[in-house]
């Protein structure tokens, strides 16, 4: 009786996820939905200047934002970038699933709130562009970490930045 050697295992395309990771994702998704509900309510009830003041406030002991970088390898090695990207994706998913309309500003406020609780310094960026359909101005908000957008940034290149919260750090490449 001859035995053939076992076939080598196929290489994994992504690293295996820990068993509890799916539950962490679900809990983060629930947190994102709750934060979105709170943000939508806040946008409707609280004047913009107070929301801007809140999003500019640095929590006690918060880290300052590292310098901007265009080097993707530096970003990939940054744990805060990975956390920002993950939470940004979950806020975007939650915004599509909730039974109310959660547009860009509530998404940015929810994402900033979630990341702020985890000690990750992110910025809400506000921009405007001319709306060719109505002849008016269209506003947009998105989140950035180290000068790289990760939530709502897909349409940001069409907009001119008018404000950034918090805006108390020196900007420049690493």
C-alpha cells in the first residue's frame, strides 16, 4: 500500500481572525448605531457652533495628532490608523442599516466620538463645493487621521476645506 504525500495547504489570503472578533465587530456596530442616533439628534437640536466647540475639545490626557504622512507603510504600521479605518467602516455600515437618515455630519460626529473614547486623535473636516444642479453650495464633513481620510473622504476631493476640528496642531508631512 502506497501513500501519497498530502497536498500542501492553500495559502490564506488574509490572516485568520480570532474567534471572538465577530462579536467585537457586532458590539462596535451596535455602538456605532447608538452614536449615530445621538449624533442625528444632536445635529437637529444643538446649534452648529456648540457642536463645533464640542468636536474641537480635547479630552483630558488625549494624545496630539502625529504629523501628516503620505507614506502608506507608516500608516499600515500605525495601530491608531487601523483602529480609525475599522471604526470608520463600521460607522458607514451602521449609517446604511439604521432606520433613520444619517448623513455625513452625524457620521463624522459618531466616528470622532467613538475614536475619542479610545484615545485616537482624529479631525472632522468641513468642506463646501458649488452645487451645479441648484446653483447653491453643497457642504460635506469627513474624518481624517494624519491627513488621510477614512470616513466620508470619497467625495472630499471635490470640496474646498473651510474648517477642521480640532485644528490646534501644526500640519505638515512627516
